[in-house]
C-alpha cells in the first residue's frame, strides 16, 4: 500500500486524469439513470393527473351514452306495446286504421328520437311497416335476413346488437323488442341507429365502443374500427355468423403493450402504432351490451428522449464540472502536501547539514555550543550534573604527514564512530575543529564521566585503525570539567580545554580533570 501511495503522490496529475476518466464514466451512467428516473417521475405525475380528469370525463360520457341507449331501447318497446300494432299483426286484412295510426306514430318517433329506421316485422321477417314508407328505397314488404337482435326478440327478449344491414349494407346498432299477445310473440319491433349517427357522440373524444363479442364497432380513430379488443369472443364465433354481422371473418387484434421506462401500466402502445396511448376502461356494460373505453393519444411521450436530453446534458455537464473542480482541488492539495513534505524534508536536511560536521557526521561546533548552552540552563533549573570533555587525537599531524590527509580524515571518522557507539542517546559528540572533539554528558558527575572517558581512551588505544592496508596506532588525550552552577558555556569549555592541555603536557594518551593546578589534573 505504501508503494501505491508513493506512486500516486509522485504523479498526482496522471492519477487525477485516471480518476477523472473512471469517475466520469461512473457519473455518465448515473446521469443517464437519474435523467430517465426524473423524466419518468414527471411523466407519471402528468399521466396520473390526466387519468384522473379523463376518468371523470369518461364516466360522464358513459353515463350520458347509457341514457341515450336506454332511450333508444325504449323506442321498440313503445312500438311493441301499442294495441294498433298487435291488431295489425293479428288481423292484417281488417286493420287499416291500425296501419294508419301506427304509421303516424312511427313518423313522430323518427322525428323526435335520433333513430334512422323503425321497422315492424312479422315472425317470418317480412317488413309490415316502416317509418320510411315514402322513400324510394323503403323496405316495406321485403323479407330481410335477420341477425341477433331479431332472434333475441323472437325468443321474448330485448336485443341490442351491432350489425350490418342485410340489404342496405350500412352498419348500425339494432334495438329490438317482441310484440306479444299473451305468451305468444306475434312479431318484432326494431329500431336502427346507423354508426355515423352514434359516432357523433364520440367523435373527438378518443373513445371506442366495444360490442358484446369484443369487436370495436365504433371509434374516433378509424384504424381501430372492426378490430378485436383484448379478451373478446369474436374469434370463437362461427365464421358464417362473423360474416353475417360484420361482413368480414378475420379481425386484426388490438394489442396493448405497456410502455417501458417506469411508466404506469395503462400507458400503452397499440401494435403497429408508435404513439403511446393512455388506456382507461369504461364502466362495466349493463344490459346495453356495449362498453365505452378511452384510448387517449399521448404524442408528447414520443419526445421523451429529447426531454431526457434536456435533463441529462446539464446534469452531466454540472457533474463533470464539479468533478473537474474537485479533482483540481485534490491535485492542488496533494501537490501542496507533497511540496510541503519536500520542503520540510529539505529544511531538515539543511538543518542537519548546518548542525553536522560534513566529514565525520557528528555535530559541528555551532550545534555543540547551542546544545551546551541549553543543557547548562537545564542543569541549573533542575540542579543536575553536567560534564564536558575535550578529546584530541595525539600526534595527528604525524598521521597526516606520514600517511596523507586522506588517512587523517579516515582517522577522524574512525574516532567519531568509536565514540558515537559508546555513548548514550542523550549525550552529544561533536567536532569542534581539526582533530579536536567535544563530548557533552548531561546528568553525569565527574566520577561517572571519568569511568566513561577512561573506557573510551582505552578502547581507542587498544583498537587497530587500518588504512590502505597499514595499521596506524591512535591514542587520544582527554580533558573534562564538571559544570559550575553559575558558570558560562565559554568558561566551562575553557576549563575542559585546560584539562586537555594538561593531558597533552602530561604525556598524552590520558584523561585529565580540570582543577586549579595543572600538575594535579591527571
């Protein structure tokens, strides 16, 4: 992990670019997903509000349509209940007055009720009376092949059925009622409303009317007419009956497929049509056997991709901009941290170089004197012992003259390494100049210092310093002094230097303590 971290810190720009690419791809996917979700939520809210208002509208239209159909169903029942109609069917030869009365009634009904034909049939299907007797194409006296509405009336019921006219070929809804005499059905009263008449009720309302067999018999969209509504029974009808009622035997299915993208299930597409529709089922049919549904086109949903783009691109741009600014800030912080670390490391190195002797690696004179001043203050404050020693290589000039200056430098390094290994971490060994070194021993009295210094002297004298395959004998002279509570650093170093001088004068390779008489120092 440290290696990876180091590589990242070493190349923040390259790392930032890689992070930008990775996070950019992730943000691209998130922006795409969120834009779809946002647009889908907007559409869901819009569809729910639209469905709520259109459901109310559909309910009102269906109620009005049911009332209109109920009124139309009443027309053949009114005709069937007339005594003149029964008389006309019981004794056709002696009922001229009944014919006249019934004819006037049919004309009045046709003028006041939105029906296209009112017919009276006998049981065999012959037209005995019609409201269009004065028209050239009247059906009076014609034998007409009948459909489900006629058959239902002969069985004693009231029929409501969609069908094409057998002779006219005009599609419409037939309303029938039996003409009874006691328990016997004498004939059938029939009212027909052409499809064009009914279409005026649903035009521009995005409605479809489905009959009892599941066939769309009327629709404001002509592409939906005479198609098979989902769940209908038209495919189970006999082909001859389909041909008789609808003038066709095969029906294109009206297939609803829910639109994806999280939209409500009632937002559908109709097979072969790219425009989405809002499907709202009407109330369950009553005895009218006709049900109204709503298929409201939603062309605005064909522009969802454009709407997603309106949301997606600003979101993507804002995210990438924020990502760029964030990564730039991160790179700046990383670079700043790295630069600060490098500066701190350089400063430490400069301080080390400023406080370290370049040859031996021990403290130089400046650091030694600074540390000595600090230790003197500490010793006075806490009433502690402090000893300073001065160490000098004996006959160092001879080493340089005989073996060369490089040998002399190696001898200085050898001395520094030997002393450094023998002292504590709290002690400080430094080069004060030339072959002269200082040793600072905090919390050390004169007796303890003497033991340490004698051990150092003996170690160096007994050791073998080898340079360029030549063994060079080295000895050192050491002078030391214990700190006085009121003594300055310069005075303490001066007393230690005097002790060193005494060691030199006393024959070298010895340790001398500072006192008033040089002869008694060693």
